[in-house]
C-alpha cells in the first residue's frame, strides 16, 4: 500500500490537469480560472462601491465551491496521502537551497521559510505578505493566472494567454535569479 | 445539489496539484532555475491534453450536461496581461504558489499560508481600488 503515498510523476499529473478544462465546460460551460475566486470574495465581503467588484458574484458561486474543493483536495493529497519522503529535488536545487540553510525534509514547503515564527521576521513578511499581495494584484491586473491563462487560455489557443504565460514565467525566472537570493540570505 | 459537482471537481484538481507537487515551493524554485524537467513536464502535457480535448469537443459539437452549446473561452489582450503577469511572476517566485495552490497549500497543512491567501485578497482588492489610475 506504499504506492498510495508516492508523489505522481508529471506525465500523470499534467494530463489530468489538462482534462479539467473540458470537464468543467461539459458540466456547465464553466471556465477554469482560480484567481477569479479572489475577486468573488472581495465582491462578496468588501465591494466598497469599486466598479471591479460591482457584479452579481452569486452567479459565479460555482467558482467558490471549486476552491472549497481545492482546499479539501490539498488536505487529502498533502496530509492524508502525504509523501513520507522529502521531494525528489534535483541535486543542484538541493545544494543551492542548503547554501541558505534550507534543508530537504518531508513536506511540500520549507518550514525554514513558511512558519508562524518566520512570519514575524522581515524575510517571512516578504515571502508571504508581499508575495501573496503580488499574486492577488498581478493576477487580477492580468485577468487570469496559471490556470485561467496558462492552462485554459493556451488550451483554447488564445494568443494573449501566451503573452501572459511568457510574462509570468519571465517574472518568476528573473525574480528567482536576481532578487530572491538576497531575500533568502536575510 | 448540482453545485456539489464543482466541489468534487475541485477536490480532484486539488489532489492532482498536490500529488503532482505543483503546489510545492521547492518545485517552483527548481522550475525557475531550470534544474528539473518535472514542472515543465506538467505544463507541456496539460496544455496539449486540454487543447486536443477542446478540439474534439468542438468537432463532435458536444453540448453541456444541461444541453447548452459549449462556449469556447476567449481571452482578449490588454496591457495588464504583460504588466500584471510580471508582478504575479514575482509573487509566484516568493510564495511558490499561484492562486490555485494557495488553497491547496493551506489544506495540505501549512496553515500559515492563510496569510498568503489574505494578502492575495488584499492585493486583488487594491487592484480594484487603483484600477482607474493604472494603464489598462
């Protein structure tokens, strides 16, 4: 029964992620897109007369149910069926991260960076608070994220989604190369 | 009761993202540093799978379960696609999460990533507030 705790290879996870796009369309013309859920929550809780949040968010409630599912799925995949071994990272990445004191231990996130204690440090504040803010601000500005542009938009051969995907990958690559090392060294 | 199906698809998607390690900060660093094929493998199999199935659905003129014609997604261009996505890329490198994985990271037991979610909500709200002053 050990296989059930094993991580899934890319050639299993990738096609299943791609198949979610037609599945949602078949169920009810729903378009995969997760950053929209952040907009719906803002519209529901604090619309503040802002035009971006003035719409009937209840019509989009399927999207909020979907992210409730994501949360449960994360619990099943990351906790109930958690891989007991450290992630099989490439040796280069392991060496790079260990030079900042980040060890490869079981779990999907390094607790050296993501914990309640580090949240109170400048480093943790940058990683979680500033990082989260940029994710929310940027995806709404771009009207889509990795799922809406990267998976759905590219599957539907939408060229603006290719521009978006190149831009967020580019942003991530440049940030990881030039800025993140200075933050990890804090 | 029809809405429960979206919770189920969400659970499915969450398990796939998590077991595929696509919600892992470690894996995102590895991807951004081009040190493993894993994440690229996920993208280059996910997109053609979606594209081929969409193409076949259109060919077969399939309808939704409720019998409606299927609407193909349209993503118009605006400059925010570039500016917003670059900013998002910075946040992705920091948190190791795009919006979907944020929810799954919390579920997987890293409760502190609730802070990432609250900050993302704040970011979304602030975009709404400043939208009229920003180039579209």
